[in-house]
């Protein structure tokens, strides 16, 4: 018989990127007494990964739990970026309701729509929390209308439409039910969670069923499966079967060696867990997302939605440049292969395939950001390798027509830049679907555009809008191929010989375009040292010193004025490289190079492709 477990609530916090999810969780933890009075707590305590802290984004969903009036509230903080949508989709299986966080100024954004749609499809209860209410330009009434309109567009049920609205400032640590109320603390939000989020339901007397929705990984204990107890109870030393709804051949006998529940920021060992509990299980080597742990009497796998397919791929190659092996700790193809396959332990949206050569692996993901985070993590761990330009993954229909992934791009720009952006995105096969003016005078453009049209566009976009534009994208299925276009209008400046770049050589090179390197940097033949102002590639000798004569001394070199080089970030470098180029990635350096280093071989290859 199914019963409700009233002492537990399971809730996920969903929102568009940067609307304050992680800050809100900080406050809920603080105000529920998880930290001691005098304990120093860093901001955004849930963003534990270095890259998350630096970029101010959440990449991995995290579990935590707080206690309020005798009820344990399990909270899951989810990512807001479309590239990490795979994370959001599956953690929603663990909860009975969501807190939808919406910025009081920005309103409902593309990712708000994406995460809300997923929550409504799973029939979850929604609490809407209008955040950043203390922003001077906040417009809460209009934002509420936008959210209600969005709920109607997504065909929410009457019950879902009748959701409670709260007004909060996660930063200041307070929430209110009505705008006129005096803000004090987060109590109104806690009370609303207890009142509106249903208690988890299940049959405690039935056979065990636990659906694994997230995988954590720990060097010491290996894979840790995180999921919700749907039915029955689960205990340490219990023997269970491991099944998977999408893989009928998977049937493994395993033993539960360690069982944890979440409490604050810690995992606490428990001997047993019952219906509705969110648990972490270690000691099962072959546990994967979507697996069901169930008792042997009546084993039944729980249905689980397929994770969205990758849309973009890059090749990861062993670094074979003349400077290879000098800065990295892990440089061989075996190191590279082991590390990439290990990433599959925790990242369900990633695919890794061997190619016909042992030196190269094809890695597919949900977007440029998804893959660049992996590259950055590997760099920091001491790996050295090269990557190719991202390419989109095409599909073919039954009539063998080529289909390509499409995106909806929402662009917010000051009015004076709208014409430029419309022109640039139209050149990249984007179709303008809508245009509206916001209350602050900025223009919102909505484009339907091939995913490949956005590869390498963000840098150009920021330059064109002088850093004031915002672009958000969301995957929108596959459409027939829209035709070819040119990615990059400018060519590369290529080093002609190996050596050390000197001021004299760089001074004459900078007349040709923007340089990526300064004096004293090591270069090799075939390395890209800058961007040409014109369309073709040019080879230059930047190691060339001036011939000394009786009347000239080398010290007059110092009078030459060099423009500071343009130092590319990882994303900018990935955006810049062309199809015949690679990005050499080491823990210390990022170098762009031609795939074929020898100039004569390169010329031959270009004739062959043109012919």
C-alpha cells in the first residue's frame, strides 16, 4: 500500500543561468542552522568545482539537505546552461516539486522555458520565486505575467497554473509572499515548500526499488550512485539486482556495501533508508545513470528518459608538435584515452569514440561550453593534447536528406547594434523570427539558426556589441541542411621557422594583422602567431634579427614599439581555429597551429582539396 512520507520533501531549484540558484541554496543552508554561528562560509558554497567558482556557473547538479520544523528537505541545485541540460533532465526524477527561480528584471529567459518544460512533463509541482527583488530596475508584476504566459504556452495543468508566487532576495536572505510584506528571512519559502511540495509516496512494504539519477565519482571509493528510494527499503549488506530499463540484458547481482544520506553539505553513513529518501550508494563498480537497484523477488526496472543526444564533436589528438611533451605530465595516447573514458563515469551527455588511429579520439557533447569545460579540467590535471575545430553532428532522414541541429538564439542588444547583429546572423543562415523592445530600450531578437552558425560567433558578437550584448541559445531539434557559409573571413599569420620570437621580427609582422604572441616566446614552423587582416594565410619569419652594421647597434631595437599581443582564452582559441588547424593544449600554454606543419605539404594538401 502506498503511503506519503510526511517528514521528507524532495525539491530541485531550476532557473536560467545566473538567476541566483546557488546563492539561494546558500541562504537555505545558513538559515536552517547547517553552519555554526561563527563559521566562515564562502559564497556559493555549492559550486565546489574550481571552474564553477571562477566562471560563476553551476556545471554539476549537487545534493544537499536541510531540516525545518522536523521535516528533512532534500535540495538539488541544478545547472542553468543549455550545455548541461543532461544534468537537469535526470535529477528531476528524484524530486516531487521544483522552485522556479526567475530574475525580477530579466524575467523568463530561454533556459527558464527549457527547465520548466522538463518539470511540467514530469508532472512536478512548481513554486515560482521572483528573485533579486531588491534590484533598482526590478519589475516583478510584469515578470509574473511573463511566467504565467510561459506556463500557459507549455500547456501546464490547472493545478500547475495555480502555483504560489514568492518574492525574494537570495543575496539579502529573505523572501515574502506579498510585495508589501516586511522582509525578514527565508521562513515564507520554507513554509511554502512544506505546504505545496507533495511528500514522496511509495510502498514501504514492497520490494526495494531505487532509481539511480546521478553518478558521483571519488578516487578512493570509485563510482557513487545517487538516487531516490521509490519503494521498499534499502539496507547495508543487502543483496540486490542491478537492472536498466533501456538495456534488457543488464542483470547483475550486487551487494550494498555503504549507504549514505545527505545532511547539509555532508554525506552521512546510514544503515537503512526508506521510501522517499535520497541516498548515495558506493561499492558497485558497474553502476550507471538510469539503473534500478531492486530486490531479487520481483525485479522491475523503473522507466527512465533517454538523455538528449550530443550535437557537436571535436577530435582530441595526441600532441605531436615540435614542443610536445615539455609542459604536460600526461602526454601519451593511453593517458588521453583513459582520461576521456573516465569522464564518461560522471558525464552522461558526453560520448567518446575510438577512431581508425590510436592517436585520435572523437568526443561529442552538448555544445562548445560543455567540451571547453572538459578541456580546461584536463589541462589543470596536467594533460597535454591537441583538439580540432568543433563540428556539428549531422543526421540523415529516411529519404537520405542531410539534417543539422538547430538552435533558437535570443539576443539582447542595445538598439544601435541590432542592425549589425541581424546582418551577421543572417550571413550564418540565421532567420529572424521575432523582435521586441524591452523597457530599458534594448532590443530582443529571436533567431532560428543552425548550431554550426553559432560556432565561433560569441567572440565576434561581443566585439560587435562592445561587450554589451547577451546571447542565449536553446537546442531546437533537427532541420534540413541550410547550405554552406564561410566561418572565418580572415586568414592566419603563420611562423615560417622554429626559434624564439624577437621584437624586430614581430614589429614587421604586426603590420599584417593582430599578433597572438610577444617577444621571447618559442615558435615553430606551422604555428599560428596571429590573425591576418585579409582572407589569406601568410607565412612570416618572426625570429628574424636585424643584420648588424658598423653604424647600427642591436640596442636600437628597443625603440621599436610593439602593440600588446591579443592573448586568447581557451574559448576564444577554440572559436578562432579553422578546419585545417589544431589547438595545442598544455597545462601552461595554448598554441594554435596548422594541422600540417610543413609548408610544402600544406600547399599540396590545399591543391588536392580545391581540385
